[in-house]
C-alpha cells in the first residue's frame, strides 16, 4: 500500500496535477460520508477559495440523480459570494462533485480513469454516498465561467457536468 501511495503521489507530481502535495483521502469508504478533513486548505484557485461556513450567503441544494445528472446543472453566483452547496444523492452508486475550470476537471477526469482508486481530497470536491448528503462551502472571488462535475470514471464521460457563472453584479 505504501508503494502504491508513493507511485500515485509521484505520478501526480510528474503530471503537474493540481492535487500534488495535498493530504489525501481515498475514493473508498473513508470519504463516503462527505466529511471534510480536519485541516482545510485556503489555497487560492482560479475558481475561488474554500469558504467559511459562517460567511455563507446562501445555500444551493444540488440533487444528484440516477440519470448521471446534477439538478440544477447551471448556477449563477455574484462575485465575492460564499455558497453552501448541499448535495443529495438519490442514486444507488457513489458520486462526487468537483468544482474547477474546464481544463482542471478534464485533467482530473483523465487521472481518475488511469487511477480509479486515486487518493485525494480538497475543499472544492466532495463524495456523496448512495442515498447520502454532503456539502461544499466555496467563496467565488474570481469572475468567470466554471464547471462542476462528477469525475468518477464513466460519470464525467456520460455528461455529469454543470456550469457556474460568476458575475460582477
């Protein structure tokens, strides 16, 4: 197991992945609860920064369906807004929601295909167990068009993608 972790960490670093050097949890049982790690990185990303739960200005419920879809699949946000996304998975399989740029999500999806048991966790992603709930609290401090997706192998490829529009007004 130790050599596998070393291989994955080395592979992720070599590819320039956005997950290199992070504390990690697996895509297995440990993350199915959607629990966040004890320490959350406040690293600035192109799509924002981890939000403070006390500063959430609104809650956006996200329904994850057995049709490999998010509802809603388009969300509009004001620049500077902190959103609490509350995910409910009504499917009978594990799903996740990962926020990022189109390029970052595509890169992560390719890595997930190569390493389906890949270990990682970050404040812009959460796993949602079958019939379970989870949340992400995120501050959108950069304007633009971003995406969210389920990057479990086959799900992203099936179109399990949504859009977040962050506008100035």
